[in-house]
């Protein structure tokens, strides 16, 4: 079993190599080399010193009286347990009228169908027979080529 697995892995590796299939793609163009960066020989003066921030005004201490007290909410009325009667019952439907026995006359009788014409016994001769065509056509060289037929035998168990 191990040999079979190794053999299948080898066959899979052999089929995976598709480099020889013949797609003749051109190689990509080489990337241009970056130009070397030369340091510049120029003087850059240091950044100027930022001025000191302006002084912030100090807050003044003032008295703020507290907000007035809100009045207490009104007490909510507690629900009382009261009896709610059920919905009234719908009245019973009116009684259905009983069917009455009345006489219904029968349907009118349909007229008899028209008589069908009977076929007549007459002789019709068969169509003329054309001469027998040659099923297998003989080639121009005159040789009759035979085909080999395969013979299938049943399994004899």
C-alpha cells in the first residue's frame, strides 16, 4: 500500500512539471537600476525658535447659587381590582330553511346522431415496386472490401 502511495506521488510530481509545455513567453524586461542619491553640500539653517505662548487669563471665582428644588411629583393612583364582565355572546344564527320537495322535469331528449357512412369494399392495387437497389456499392476498382465483424461470446460461468 505504501508503495502505491509513493508511486502515485511520484506520478503526480512528474505531471506537475509543466515547464516543457512550450509557452514561449518572453522574459520580463529588467527593472532599471535606481540612480544613486548624492548628498548635497548646502547649509540648511536651524528652524527659528517659536515665541513663548501668550499667558492665559485666570478664571475668577464667583458664587453660583444652587438651582431651585423641583416640586415632588403627584402620586400616581394605584389600579383597583375590578371585575370586567366577558364580552356578550353573539346570537345563534337563524335556522336554515329545509329543502322542499318539488318536481323537476327531465332534460329534453337529444336528437339521434346522423348515420355514419359505411365504408365500401373496393380493391386498391399496391403501388408499383421499384427495382431493387444495390445496398453495398462496389468501388471503381471492382474489389469488394469486407469488414471484420467482432464476435462477442457470453461469459460461461
